[in-house]
């Protein structure tokens, strides 16, 4: 127990420093450096136990060589920040060390999950919050559930007879959607070729409904069955929102399942100011929504919500006698395990429930509004700034701000292959220097025919305007001589 | 920060009490009771924030109405116990709050995972520990990976073209295997009908190789392609080990993938005394092994290990540009994300790595030997005891001890339908009383034609002989008047 308190001491020091801007975001080392062993820190496992003193050193060093994802200047991922209530919730969860599959061993957590999912469904706008859902290990798995449930709804025989017993089924998703839809297509036996990618509009961000309809018709003409459309609410790179209402019209017309992947953008439902961007979401058959992204809940916390009750259970249940005994003394409809593709399931609900209690719905709204204001601040600051070029025109819909930094050496150059090639190398070089110096972190990527650009995202509640200013200046400082 | 320390105070008190045998294992309430709200504890979420004092009360009450899975008398699940080093590791993991998909944001954890998986492969017996692997959110998902990878190895075109483009593929698994193999068959598009269940031997526990071969031949005669055999190392209910070597012979003969589901029994590989029960595992193509079960690591911690390198990546990769940039400054082969069906992946490695450091390989061996000794103690104590009947003959291979408690009222009665019906109700009644009184917890279930029986399992490092004695006496006390 003394040991545990000493670890707590290490952890609270770490948390304090994380919020201190004079602390580095990371102390970068290459894999071979860490593998060779830093002074006193050796990753190898051995036959014999180590002393508790060494274990404490190991804990300190693990944090030392890691990345401070809660640092106000960490912008590298959609999940960032370190909420203290959420952290406390996660510590409690670890201490309770239980499993979501039955009410029997997780009574309080099972009920919290049920109530929270209902609340989320109400916010989506399904009548009386009716429906079903489950927390899953991340948005990719939540999206996978949506495809499974859609298949079960239209072709329940696929569960028993497999995909060879049903017509060739086709899934539609935007070229900018998350890669997990394609992964689901591959894993679940549809095949990636049967995941049809939809074109985007003139700003290169949103699905064009006419393109969707043309592709539906084309698939039908080939004798395939259009099964499922994924509309993204907040794409990963651009933060764009597909036009859900128009897509819903087509899903109704062609009798297809509508899934909304709101892993990233779902949080905006909590904001009266921004929720209009997901207008039509109440017409979806299923929704992915990750509180661990825009709502600042510690990893992992992702929900798949399904409008029709019973489908998750029907799709996945196998009635294992050793877990789901029908003759228990309590109402066994509270046992959730047979809705899942998992058996044991981590308790992801408590930290989220506790944060909701502590912040109120209103607290999440404020957090989201603040992040979006910060991204507006960033956008306005760089849109006409020398050396910055925006990747797409117009204000960002989410906190994603995508831009190129153009070093002075490239500024006069006309748009040609050489400029493109050189610009392509700028973001990786700046990012590498950023990581070496440890001052901040932001992501970059190419997209389609666009060369490497920075994607700034803000979900960190610790970030302020000064951190945005710092990022811009740091990019200029590191990139000016490239 | 003060708040966090107050939560720590609540948690350390909870841990202390958990190890105190005078504390109840649980304080049972029905769902409707908790939903209606206990004094001062209300699960409903609201618009406005609550005070930090109330949040602390919520934390206390959440633990109060939960189940102490670390209590020395909690035997209800394959995962039990509360290891303090593991707990500290999980608290550190929550504080680091990062994600396994790239080396960039989880450098230390990614390397720990790599080294630990290699160590596990060495222990399995694959040459030089070569191969691949990943930690996944539980044994069911690990088993699902094995089926996906097997399909990719033999029919890589299924990834792009789907299951309708490949022959009818058949999976084989024992009738006593975990239900996740069937779930995988349903989810991945094989269909449950194509998951062929294998018969068990005269003790009703292990797969009969001759039955497997007959079924392989039958499937081939029908024009199906036998793809995959799952051999269970430690079945969920009986704790039986399938004969891996004989199954491996058949897999070689018929060119099939051999998976060993060692979610429960894999831990025995750490024991020089018991690892012979998994003899032949080095011939497997893939292995599921859950340190969160027999090795006492906190939930969740499950590994899927694959003998051939490159398959996990080939099977699952989609090369998302925003995460897996090829032009990073470090060796990007350390980015693990494209091996997974998940995108974000929880850090499950650190607690395990830290426990291994603190206990040494030898510490896990001692823990496992001790649990198996305790189950032998239980078996010897009840096998001839009045009122107890063993479900299968012979010593248990794992810590599973399966038995009926026969109350005095049924003891004279000949084996007839009435006795069976009444005996079927005994375990649920005793279990209900156990939970109401909160003194201990053990699972029960029917299996095949066997009416409800208790399944005792021991993985809890806090359990001693006195707790086994207590369990037996408690069952007798609660059951004597039934």
C-alpha cells in the first residue's frame, strides 16, 4: 500500500508538470535508443523479481520517455487533454477491476451505462431515447458493429449461413471517411471492393448526394444489394460533416441502413450552437459517438447506438450458459454481454458518467464551444498570414484547421512539380524538429492529390489562445530556413 | 489535485477492505433498487454540475454497491484478484492516457508490447520468439483475429472480394470451446453453420481427434474447405486441455490453420510443472493468451500471437495517411496500428510488463502453481464428501472444479427426472442466497445434459485454503434445507 502511494506521488507530480507550459511535451528518443536501454531503465523482462525501488524508477522513466497527451500544446490526435475527474474515474475503474458482461459482477456500472446511453439517444433525438447501444473499444469497433447490425437487420440468415448465402452486399462511404469502414468491410466478409467510396463536393469535403444515388443505381443494375451508407459527422482530416438529411432521404428511398459515424463530431450534439451541423442524425439507424475525443473523456470511451431495440442482441447472441444463466435471481435483461462481439468488456462508462455528473451537460457544451472558438481563432489568424495557405476555403466546421506552411524559399515559386515536391517535405521536417525539441505536437498527412499539410485539431481543454499563438510561431521558427 | 488525492484515499481504503475477510464480497441490490436511487446516490445525469463533495460521495457509493472482485472469496469469474503492482500500472496507464497505434505517441508502451510479445512467443516455443502479435480487447477479439488471419493466409482475396468469392470455408472447434469462435464465425461472414462442433471424449472434456478427422473428411466430401481448427487449452467450464499434438498432426495432414485458445490455460505455460498440458502448442499457427485471467493481471490484457510475421499487417492494413505517414523521422515499422481492426487501441501492456518486472517469470510460476494446488486441495476435500458429487471423474487439469451440491433432501433419491429437476434448481438457489448474504461468489451453469452445477475456479492470488474451506461450508450452510 505504501508502494501504491509512492506511485500516486509520481503520478500527481506528472500531472502537475503536464499542465506546466515550461515542461516539454515529449523527450524524444528513437526506438533503438530506448531498446538499448537508457541509464537505469531497461525494458527487458527477466526470471527474477526486481526490487520495489527499481519498479518505482521504472514507473518514473516510463512517464519520462513518453508523450504528455494532456499538455496544453499537444494537438497531435483527436483525443487529447487530461481531465482530472475523468482520471479519478479511471483510477476507480481500475480498482474495481470488473467486467461489463453481467449485472452480477458490475451492477452499478451496467446501470450507469444504460442510463448514459439513453441520455445520448435522447440527445441524438430518437423518441424517448428508445433504442439500444453499448460501449465498445473504440470508434473502429463501433463502426464495425453498425455494419454487422445492418447486415443482421436485412439478412439475418448471414449469421447462420454466412455471406455466401446472401446477395452481394454493398456499403457506401465517403472517400474522406474513416478507414474503419473499409476495415469492417474486409473483416466482416463483404470485401473492400464492395465498400464504394463516394466523391466529395467542390470544397472536397462532403459527400455529394447525387453521386451517392448514381452509385446506388449502378450497384443495383449490376445486381448487387445496396445495404448501408455511412455518413461521417466530422471527418478525421478535414472535420467535415456529410449532409445527413439528404443521405437519409436516399436511404429511405432505397431501403438502406443509415449509419452516422460521429466518432469525432458527435460531441457537437452537446452544443446548442453547433449541433445543427449534425442535423438529420435523428433519422440514422445507428450512430458512433466517441466521448474520448471531443468531450475530453480519457481513452477509451466509444459508444455505438442503435435505434431499433433487440438487433444488437439478435445479431451477436450465442447464449453461453456459463455467463448468461436464465435462472438468476435478478432481471437478467440487464446482462449486456450477449450484445457484444467481446466476452469480457472493459468498464469504459464510469469516467464518462462521473465527468457528466461533475460538469453537467452544460459543462460539456462549454468545453466544445471553447474548442471551436479556439479553432476559429486559429483559422482567422493564419488564413491571410504570410507563409500559410489553407487546404480548403471557408471556415472549418469542426476544430480541424488544415494548412500548409510555406517557407520563405518557396514563397515566390509558381505552382509546379518542383514546388509540390519541396512543399511535400516541409511538414514532415517541421514535425521531426518539433518532436526533437519537444515543444509541441501537431499531425500532418497528404490527402488525395494534396501534398503533406498540417492538420490542427483542438479537443484539449487546457489549450488557450496563447498555445495557438505558440504553435504558429513555432512552425515559423522551425520552418523558416527550409 | 486535492480532489484526486481524496479519491486516492477512498480507493486505498477500498483496497484495504477488499483483502479483509470480514468485509462482504458484495452488497447486493436489484436493478430497480439501484435505479430508484439509494440514499444520496442517484445515477441520473443532469444539466448542471454537481459539487466535488457529491462527486466524492458518488465514488464511494459506486464502490459500495459494486462487487469486490479482488476479495479472497470471489471465485465467480476466470479473472479475479487485485494485484497492487498491476493496479499501480493501470493508474499510470490512465495518467499517461495515450494510444497504441503509433510509436510517435506511445514510444515506451509500443516497445514494451513488442518485447513482452516476443517473450511470450519464446515461452510458447516458437524459434527465437519469432512471429507477430498484438494485445487486443479480450480473448473473444483475440480469437476473432486468429480466424481472420487464417482466412487471409489461405484466401487473401477474401479481403478485397469478400466471402462470396471464396469456397465455403469451415471452422472446427470443440463443443466445450468458448462461444467466441461461433461469434467470430457469425461476425466474419462464415456463418455459424460453418463452425463445426467436435465431440468430446468419455470424460466429456477433450476433443477426440478421430472425430475431428471424420468431420474434416465429411466437409471435404461436401465440397467445403476445412480452414481452421481451434484447440482449447483450458476450457471455460471444465478447464480441459485438447490434445494439441494430435490436432496439429491433422492440421498438417489437411493443410489447415491451427489456433490454440489459451485465453484461460495459457498461463500454465509459465509453470514448469504444468506446461506439459499444452504440449504441442509450439506447432500452433496462432495462440490466444489472456494474462488477465490466470496470471492475475488487471482487466483487460489479452494477447493474440501469430507464428508467421506479416500476416496481421497484411490482413488488416488500410494505410491511413493521417496516422501512418511513411515519411516520419523514426523507423515506422514500430507503428502497430495497421495490424489491428481497431484504430485507437488502449494501452494494456504496461500493467503486465510492470508485474512481470516485479514478480519475475518465477513469480508468475509460483502464483500459478499455488492456484493449482488450491484447486487440488478443493478437489480432494469434496470428491468423497457427503453431499458433493463431481461432474467429471479424475483430477482437474486446470483450477476448474465442477461439482453438484446435493442437499440432504435429495441424497437418498434414485437418479430420475424429478431428482434432476430438483437438483437443477439447487445451485441457482444457493447462488442467490450467497449473493444476498454477500459472503462469497462462485459460478454455476448447466452443460449439455448435465443440470446446473457449480464451477469453482481459482486465479485469485489472495485465496488460501481457509477460503476454500469457507466456500464448502457456506454451500452446505445455505443448501442444507433445500
